[in-house]
């Protein structure tokens, strides 16, 4: 069974780079049946930005990539912007702890302004290191993470979280942090979720599952909200990492072949969850292969 003509196919988290495949990767996504990307900013230089203007330029590069993708492929692109949480580690070594934390806060405020201006739909990825860091760096990361939640509350937008793998207690802690800042847990997305989390163990936080074949099968009948993502890095040094950008539409096509029930399951990550978390109503892109 082909994909329904009216079904959007959404990769919830990916990166593109002006020095990588860029539009070519998005074209491959489109040719596989994909219709919409949530494009998350990243550092495009050797070192992360050391000034607020550097972050502004980074966000603008991501915005320019989004514009090119849409104009040249027809794929819908939504921006997610914020300073990468680990940037503060290298910044502390270069400019000192106080300056590094101030820069993170200012860049988070800038991300909030982009959401207010409707240039982005969420702030992210923000959060914690996925590897051990010294106590001084950990305290800076935690302060920046706390500020990110306050920005999300003030702007009224979703927040996309980067961290190591979370168990049920980790999801509860994340939900508690959100509630403390006045952010509904249902507007907090745990990106790069690598194993199924039973729906009752998320405490309202939304998992964005890495679109590996077996994981997609494990969660396909779970209630939403939930997403699928590739976390495609667009790094010429690591072709196809983390997953190729065509992965989500390929998984969707394979699932649709299982019958009508499967296509209803696909509406959960591609339609219902996008509307619940982001307030966006998507329709399939005209001409996408089905």
C-alpha cells in the first residue's frame, strides 16, 4: 500500500551544512517521500561562536539553508535554534566561566526572539552534556539549561532537549524542571531517544525516537505525542551519520505496506504530534512521491 496522498512525512530533527550535502540531502529526502523537516542549527565553523554576533550568524546560516531547501525541493522546513549546550565547555576555556555563561544566556534570549518573530518554531537543542564533564562545566551547563526553560516559558514555545539516555526517573526529573519553569511537559521534546519508553513513564515529556527499523516497529502502536528523527549530521567526514536523511520516509513507506492500520499509526508522529506540540497543521507537499 502506498503512502496516503494527504499524509505529511516528517523528520523531526536533522542538521544540514553549507559545507555538506545541504540541498542534495533534502532532495534525497523528498524523492523518498518526505515532505517536512525540523532543521536544527549547529556550529558551522571549526570552533563554536564566541560572540552573540557569531550565534546570530549561525542562526542566519541555518535560515538560509532552510530557504534554499524549500525553494529548490519544495520540502517544508521549520527552524529550531539555540546555542548548543556543550558550547559553554569550550567557551569557558577560551573566555572564562562568567563570560561563557553570559554568552549562552544571551544566545538563548536571541533564540527566543527568533521564535517571537516566527523565524523559528522552538528553541533547541538545549540541555546537558552526553559525556562526563568537570564540576565547573556541569554547573555552567545546568545554569544555561535552567535559563533555556525560562526563555521557553516567556516565549511560549516548545523546547528540544539534548542529553544522554533517560530512564523513567530521568523523564520525571525533566518534567519536574519544566513544571518549575511553567513549561508544560507536553511541550518538552527529548530528542535522540534510542529505546522505547513506555508511554506511562515519560511523565508527559515527548520522545523523539531515532528512526531505526526495530525501534520504529516497537513504538508504532504507542499513543502520542511522539516523533521520528534521523539526527542527520551532514558531515562529509561521517557520511550518513547518524541516520541518512531519507530514512524516515523509507520507514514510512515500509510501514504503509503493512496495511491501513499502519498508515493510521503514521498519523500520530507526522500529523497529531506536530499539531499537539507545535500547533502546526501540516499537509502533504504537492508532488512528493507516494
